[in-house]
C-alpha cells in the first residue's frame, strides 16, 4: 500500500472514532455502522478490548466475557461487539449489553451483585446489577449527575466493604484529577435494584493496636460520610481492619445515633470501650461495654454495666438511686481516665457540678446537692 493510501485509511479511522466514541458519557449509545474497505481491514487486525478485573463470580456460577469485535476503533483497541454474563454450567446468557473501549468487573463477596466500570475515550461510568433479577442501577454522584467527562476511574476504582454496599472512587489523583470516594447503598425495591451514593472520606487513625490479641496490629480507620448536598457531616463509622475482616461501629450526630468508642489497655492488652450516656426528656440511661475482638473480628465481652435514672424531680414516677448512679460514674470514669478516644458523637453526661470522679464520696455529695436544688 502506498504511503498516501495508508495515511488516508488512518485519517478515516480517526474521524470514525471521534464521531462514534467522543460524544460523551451515557450507557446505551449505539455505535454507527463500521467502516468499509481499507479502514475495515486495518480495524480487523487491531486488538479487541477484554474484560479486566474479576471475570468470574466468587461462587463460580457466573462468567463475564467480551464477545466478538465491534469493527469500531478507539484509543488503540476495538470495543467488543457485546458484553455477556453467562451461567458457567449451562452457558446460558443471563445479561448482555454492547461492549466498550474499557470494561472492568468487580463482584460482591456473596456473588449477588456485579459492578461494571466501562467507558470510551472521554468518559467512564459504573453500573451495578443484581444477579437474581438482573436489574441494573447506574451509579450517579450524590447530586444525581453522571461522572463528568474527562474524569476517569483509577485501577482500584471499587471495593465491597459489605455485601450491599459498594465503594466507587472517581478521579486518578494528581494532574489526572482529584480522587473522591463514594459509598453506594444498594436496595432491592419491588423487584428492582435502586441505589444512593454519598461521599466518604477515609482517615487512618494514629496509634498501634492489637484488639484481637494475635500479635499483629490492626488498621483503625474513621470514615466520614458527608451530607448528600454538602454542608457538613452527619454519619461516622469506625472501622478496624485485620486483613479483609472488619469490625465496625457507627456514630451519628443525631441524638438517637450518639456513640463513643475508646481504646483501652487492660492487663497489658488492647481493648475497646463503648460508652453512651444517653439522656432524653429528663430520663437517663448510661451504658458501657468493655471488650476485645476474636479472630473473626467479633466482640468478646470482658465486662459491662449500666444505670438508669431520671431528673424529673417532681414526677410521681421519679427514680434516682444516688449510690447506684455514683458507683457507676466512679467505675466508668476510672476506665475513661486511661482511655484514648477513637470516635465520640455523644452530647455529654448530665452536669452534676465540679466533681472529682476519682473520689466516690465527692460524686455522691454532688449528686445529693443536685437533688436538693
């Protein structure tokens, strides 16, 4: 082939790719008819984009595969003619859609959900499908919009911290765009898959802890979930990781979601202390639990205690055991003196005056004085 013919064929390819794949994001865009002649022959020799990531489900029942070649050309590859999810035993096609220049599969641990990241030259998207109904939810940002053009996903774009929650990271960092991670809650609603995303910031907390007492440290993270429309944070999650296993605890700024967790050493070993001094309409319920974690990151209780009382002094149902309340406050503050806060959204205990919590008599004296005011 002469040089001018080669140049003409490559020019035709570039124009075709720009028309077919450069228009912007959105699933379901049908490619135009494939080119003919010399351009078609050059395309036929080009590589076909395959499925990256986890092509087979963890339980082995499903296979994600690229089928055929589209005859189109973008970013050095041909998109496949279609993407399919098949039953590995029967070969039956369970789900099918067109292929793209890139496609990456990520299965939930129980194989119930398949997350698929896909895109072309200027955009990328994520969709999630449920494997009982094969209904689909297309990922959107918290404001309901799609991932912007020229904003791409990193290689580690997704993770499943729980069976029905997907983390999606958008942006590759540095000059390629700031990274943002979104937690997607998935719900089956009347036989259809729905979802909602919220931005989450993951922070690794300082300190070295061995809460499961296996001789190796765990990773302690604080996850902060932002309001969907910005303006603050309403939900936190303390996550303690040992490899892929995780113990987690939520804490909210709402009154019903108050929580506090501390790290504490008992007999030279790390433990967790959960303490929630709850008050509502004059009724108080204080409760603490002191525990470690086992090899499956499940709580192993060392001890716990609680006390209930009210400060509705004139109520005929008023209940206030001064000695019991004092004993509880003395006990819990003896633990808190040596504890390190990991997360705390509690609104604080009832103020009983200028008290020395290391002195049981002083606590009782302050409580009796409060009763008489």
